[in-house]
């Protein structure tokens, strides 16, 4: 009673006690707007200027675009990119949908185990997966070719990963788990009662598929395809490693080459980047339109139904074989080939003779590798720092978006999600240009990488936090206000602890993807700021395959342990899936 | 203790249109009293309560607590909720799941502007937990509490600062029927013992009648009537209040003229002429609606003495244990009556109906 009497109300409004609230909110908003907007603006700006040098100032020009679009090569590039992305998206969609259907709607044996294993492929970094498939499918040294050649006693080349088909195969396979997870969600969201009631109304199976299943599944199918397409067109590792050696360029690898040519053609790279950005933007835009209209379907489906499963009879052993083959292609073979190669002094295909020469030398070499320790340290530092910054900043951002009625808050949401449309290499390019132009003194330091990582993964942090934030009843926060807590206290002692499941899950996810990051780092690192994925890249360029494999095996195992720890932590905090 | 004047609170709807959730709400609560806002769901009770709490900023009006203005649209004054020093129990209880029972209750003491020593905090928290009978559970995880215990913890948290005003938003609606009845008594005892001024929000009329010193019946954002429980129940000012507070029979009627004592009139309805009471002056030929509570319709197998008596037949009956509900048909019209279960007249048999003129209230429609 006395306590309340002491708080002089007039004072409280006339001269508000200084509250860190506005400072924190302003800092987070400014940071988000800066990270989301400025690199994009600079990229656009740069694409209209000639290169700046000591002798000549930059002048306005359409030259970059003229050069980019004037040449027939660009149209070839465009065609290659489209064919590659469409092919990879279609392949991963087909694989993912088939697996999801088998897993959700059939009685294939051991499917529960399969679902648990399905995240494993996601932890193999793209560059290692690609290298592994080179060792498996290269025309000269590829193990699969050699085995088939011995079997049929010919010297015909059976498969060749250095081709558009090979690129599509490796990239599509690598990202099929994403399609699997998305389509699993789609199958789960579809209430079988909707199909059953159509059957009860007298529709034939074909009519049910045409009139009920497809119209219901269509938004999910299209959204999944778009996500896969955007992802594939951003892909850097596969086109760089498999396409460049045979002159097959797509936009991402062309940007890399334009920057690394001498003299480097940043304006041309920027013109390519703007084109690529336009393509991803359209994809992301369509997908967000789709998911907002998709919610109208989501409300139609009930919860708590048990999915009807189809009894496949003896065919279920076939579907089990499909599961096994898939797992073989995506995890066992790539990992085994890396393991094999990491135990050789010089790379040799498996044979009895090579078996007798097994050695741990590559591990010794790689551990003594001059840059490795620093690269590991840099990777860890960047991963932990960017994950922490992102999760805390997006917590504030998504509080504003979800919990307040501030006008324009949807804009904030969009800005924070904007980096989603940046392919990694485009983001790297934009940030590189920005800090080459403004003399902030961070070019060539680890800070520029931190900025790139924070920008690139901010949308993921926002998504994790939003899911959690939506579940916090507003009364939990209001009761803290009624208890006399200031905003800062409420945020620190109520919101953040309640947000913990999302915070922790998002933090771990960002740590994992940061450690795998290559396509932004490749344009931003300098001697001294290498990260682990860059070391792998360098080893590849140097032809040190066995050391690369040793490092790869250790990295995969480390990431595997991290994911296991994450899942264990997740159970502690009551997070269902990561 | 609390005065609310001309309060209007609006929300912005989906399409930007204003939703007038509370309009010209005005009432006062004297110190130590329990005041109830009663009305159907969506009528603006929570909005009014949240405006008092400072969780919503009203468009118009004035709110003063203990003589101090905390909101005034005219003076552009708005004291934020964390500076108002009020206690509030939310409908969901809003127990923080990441804290123990003790930590939940201690939170207001830890974060408020006034600082307390460790010993003071411990003392106050244990005292308030003892008041709500949760002292032994102090170290338990808050999520391990049952619904009733959560409700009491929410109450303890609201009381720990000894606020000048306690706000309760449907505190019993999440409990099952048995527990609700018990907590109703507990709450009443606690409020009367502590003498804490309370604003109570509910849509349950029996809760309101049982607990309150005064009730405001709300409808569509406006207060329809304010009065003591008995007053609101027995002398509703309009059809909405009569209908919402308790069950009632409505009969359309026309005034024929005054009848003897002041406030009594003769009216004509479909049952014929009868005598009714009105709380406002009526003139012949006025259209009115008669409201008669089921328990005020007396049934007997023998013709009773007095006015307002008809003969009808039992149309249906429902045995409820401590009472029985009869539907009696008089001509085309059916009346609902609540009687002692000892009345055993069978369906289809004739029965006499009597309405006490004092209990037959004529309302302007
Ligand atoms: N945050 C809000 N935004 C828009 N309309 C609201 C909001 N809260 C309540 N309303 C509307 O205001 C009206 C009154 O709501 P409320 O005060 O919660 O009613 P009660 O508590 O009496 O059930 C309702 O029509 C409700 O839909
Ligand atoms: Mg309410």
C-alpha cells in the first residue's frame, strides 16, 4: 500500500524514469536495418559504376550490365543456372517426396529409425559431400567407375560427375533431406479424414487424388519446390568443384571467377549478383505469398488424427530397400570414401595392396597444418559469436513484431528476413564492396566475417524466436508489469527465460550452419582469418586430398557429436525437433 | 478508492476499423469493497479492467486510485502499469513456468521500485503463501501445481506487495465446478479479512451475486445497471439485466392504469389482467415487459387466495435434486417455475399458478 503511494504518478509520466528499453530497442532496430539494407544498396550502386582505382575515380556506367548481357556467354550462364537449379530441385523433390510418402503413409519396416537418421546427411558440409562424390564418380579415379569397369571388363566411363547431370545428382541428393522434412510436414498436415470423406461420398481413388489430395497438397508442393529451387540456384560448392573444371558456369561460380580474375571485375560480378538476387527474390516472394495463403488450408485440417497407412504387403521390403539404398548413397558411401582416403599416404583407389598401406599420417599432417588451429579457433569464435548476437537481437526484434502494435512493425520483420534472398556468395560480394568502399578499417579482419555471418543467418534466428515467442501468453508479460517490473527487467527475467527453447534450438542451428559456411567466407577471408571450410577449400586447390579427407572425417564427427548434444539438450528443454 | 469516469477504450480491428470495447464506463468503489463487473463474454469487462490496470490506454475518461489520478485524457496523463502499484490476477493466472512457487510470489518484491532486504522478502512471501495455504509448496516448480493451487499462487503474487487495489479477471473460470464453489468462499473470506479493495470480473452471475458488495452489469461496452446484488436481481432496470442476472419469464403487456399503492399498476398481457410493480412511473397504454423469476411463480394443486392466479396444466417437469423445474402451459403460453421437489403433480394434470405482484416487475422495453 505504502509502496504504491510512493510512486508519484505525475512524476512517472511527466519525466519518465530513464528506461534502457528504448536504447535496446533502438540499437536492435538500427542494427537490423543496417545489416538488412546497406549491403544490398551498395551492391546495386556498385553494379552501375566502373572500378575505382588510385588513378581513376569511379564513374557511372551501364557498362557492367552491357558487358554482362551483351555477351552470348551470359545467356549460356543463365541457361546453365536454370537447368542446374531446376534439375537439382526436381531431383531432391522427387526423392524427398517418395521418402516422405513411404515414411508417413506406408508400413515400411524400420521407418521410425529412418526418420531419426534423416538429419544426418544435413550435417555433412556441402564441400565434403562434393569431394566425396568426386572420389566416387570421377571418370578417372571414381571408385564406382572402376568397380563397374572391373565387373564388366571394359574401360567405358559409366558415370561422370563433371557434367550438368553430375552436378544435378550431387546437389539434388545433398539437399533431398530438406525436401524430405518439408514434405513430411505436408503429409502430416493433411488430414486423412478429408480423403476418406471423399471416398465415402462415392469418389473413385483417382477422383480423390485429383479433386481433394492434389488441391490440398498443391500449396505445400509448390512452396517446397520454390524453396529447393532458390536453394539450388544459390549453391556454390557443387558448381565450383564440379562445373568449373569443365567450363560449366552458373551465376554463383561466375561471380567467384569474376572476383578472382586479375584484374578482378567487381562491377561485372555485381551485375551477375543483381541478376541472381532478382531470381531468388522472386522465388522467396512467391513462397511467402504461398505460405500466407497456405494457412487457410492449415486451418481446415484437424489435429490429433492418426495418419492412415497403406499396407504394402511384400512390397514393403522393396521400399525398405529404397531406404537402404538412399542411406547408402547419401551417408555411407560418401563417408566411407572420405574415411578410406584419409587413411592413405597418397590417394589410391581401394585394393588389397592399398589396404596393406593404411596409415594415420594424413591425420598427423593435418593436425600439424600451420593454419588449422587458428582456423578452428576462428570458426568456433565466429559460430558462437554470431549465434549469440543473432539470437539476442532477433529476440528483441520479434518481441516488437509479435507483441507490440507498433505501426510499421511488419516492415521490421521484412528487413530482418531480407538476407534470406541473398545467396551466400552475393552477400559476401556485397559486404566486400561495402567495406572496401567505406574506410571502416574492418576489411581483412575477422569482424567482416562476423558481420557476414550475422547478416546471413539472421532470418533463421528470427524464425526460431518467432515460433517460441508466439507461444508466450501475453498475460505472462503483463503480470510482470503489474508486479512493478520495468520493461528491461521483464525482458531479461520473463521473456528470455520463456523463449529458451527457441533460443537454444536457434543458437545450435546457427552454430552448425556457421561452421559449414563457405560461400560468403570465400570472398571475405584473408590470411589469418581463415575458417575450417576455407582450409578444406585450400586443401582441395592444392590437391592434398588425403589431408582434406582426414580433416573432413574429423569435422563430420565433430558436427555429429554437436547434433547429438543438441538433440539431448533439446529434450532437456522440451524442444521437439531441431 | 477507485473512481472511473467517462471511460472509453477502443481497439483497432483487423481492417483498421475501431472496436468500441468500453464506452462511457463510470463507477466508484469505496475502500474495502468488492465491486464486480458482470456481463456476457465480449461485453468489455476485461477491457475495462485492463484500462484500470494501465495495460490498455483508453481514448477518453479519467481514472483515479486512492485520490490520485492515474489516467486522464484531458490532462494527457497516463501512469504506466508498473508504476500503479496494483495487484492483478489474470484469467490464465500467468504463472511463470520457469520459476518456483516462491520465486513467482517474490518477483514483485524483487523488481519493484521499492527495495526490500532478503529477510523482508522472505518474511512477506512466506506470510502471503501461508495466507493462501501454499506455504509447504514454496520450493515446488510452479508448473507442478494443480489449477486451484495456481489460482491461489496468482492471488498470492498479486497480494504480496499489499496493493491498494486488487484486480481479478475471471479468476475462477478455469477451475472445475466443485473447486470453483470452494474457491468462491475462500476468495470471499480472504477479501473480507484483508479488507482489500477489489474489482472482480466475471460472466457468472451466481459468482457475482455471492461475492460482491456491488455489481455493474455490462452489455456491449456499456454499464446497464449498478447496484447491490439483491437490488440487481430483484429490481432489474431493463430487460437485459433481468435476463442476464438469473433466469426469468418475460411477458409482453400494456399498462391499463395505476393500482392502489404507489409503484403498482394493472397491466394486460396474454394471460389476462394482472397486478405488477414498476420502479419508474408508467402511464396507461405504455408498452411494458413483465419479468417474473421462476422461483417467484408459485404452483399448487389447490386454488390459492390472492391476486394474479391462473389455472394451467403441467407441460413438462425436470427433477434437479434440491428443486424441480416445471413448465406450465396457460393457454398458448408456457411459464417456467422452480418449486420444491415435494410437488408431485404429473405431466398433463391441472395446476394453479400464482405470481406475487411485488415479484412481477414491469420494465420499459
Ligand atoms: N486486442 C484486441 N484487439 C481487438 N479487439 C479486441 C481486443 N481485445 C478485445 N477486443 C474486443 O473488444 C470487445 C471486448 O472484449 P473484452 O473486454 O475482452 O470482453 P470480455 O472480457 O467482457 O469478454 C470484444 O468485442 C473483443 O473482440
Ligand atoms: Mg474477458
